[in-house]
C-alpha cells in the first residue's frame, strides 16, 4: 500500500509580490478594473454590463509585462475576450446560482465554455450544505489538441458555529477518461489566519496530502 505523502507549506505573509488593484469601476454599464499584478506586470479588465434581466456582461482582459528598461517582454501579452451570464435566486433559506462563461484567448488560439450550477441551503441550525456541478469544454486549436470536456461535482458541509468546512469533489475528463477527486478541510483559526488540509485522489495508490497555514495582510 503506497504511503500517503504529506507536505507542509510554509506560513506565508503576503508582503513580497503582491497585487495592487484599484477598485473596479462600473459606472452605469462600464466595467473598468486596472491591476498591477507585480512590478512591471500590468493587467486591465474592460467590459460592459448588458441590459438583460439576468446578470450579463462581456469584455476583455488585457495585459503586458515590461523589462527593467521599459521594453515590452515578448510573449507576455494578454488579450482574452470573455462573456458571462449569471442568475441567482433565493427562497426559504436556499440560494441557487447558475452561470455560463465563455473565454477566448485571441493570442494563444485557445478557449473554453463553462456551465455551472450550485445550490446552498440551511440543513439545520448547526449545518449548511452546498452542492455544485459544472461542465467545462476546452479547446486549443493552435496546439492541435482535441477539445475536451470536464465534468465536476462537489459537496461542501459547513459548520457555522466553528467556521469549519469539509468538502469533497470529483472530476471526469473526457480526453483521458480519468476520474480524480479531492477531500479537503478548511478551518479559520484567527482573523486572516486559515488552516487547510486536503488529500488528492484518496482512493488511488498515488494519493497525496497537502497541509497549509496561510496568513494574509491587506492594506
């Protein structure tokens, strides 16, 4: 029986490379969100909200990187066109969310379509449940790779009194026929301090575990 491998990720304080983002502006129908991802790495999301009964928007993610002398780094350009339609309904302690997202990488010749649906409800005074499923179609025409479909289902149990969340998910990939899964535990310990533990493919001989302690500082 293969030994379960565990690796401890160091406690991280987000002080070195950080994302500096200006608040996204959506004056009327306009979406504008410039972001400095890292020194000399810039990205901007531009788009519009569409006048529909549901939450619908379309736009593009644009980005580039420059060297120390200000020259543009080859291959760092980003130009992704996207569209999103989402709908959320609430009734009697239950929330249902549905979304369709389309993304096309105009420079890399790849793209994808994602269909997702989730349902959250209060099971009891001590337990909240969330069930979700998604279907993703991916293609990379420039790489000559056949389109693939990934189907994912997940269930999360949350104990509000402790903030503990236990989740299980499984994914089937059409390209290889592989079935993968993950079990995870998420536990907040203090403000901005969170502990997570997960096991990938727990029923296989190649299962691997992961332990992390994360601490974040924002200003």
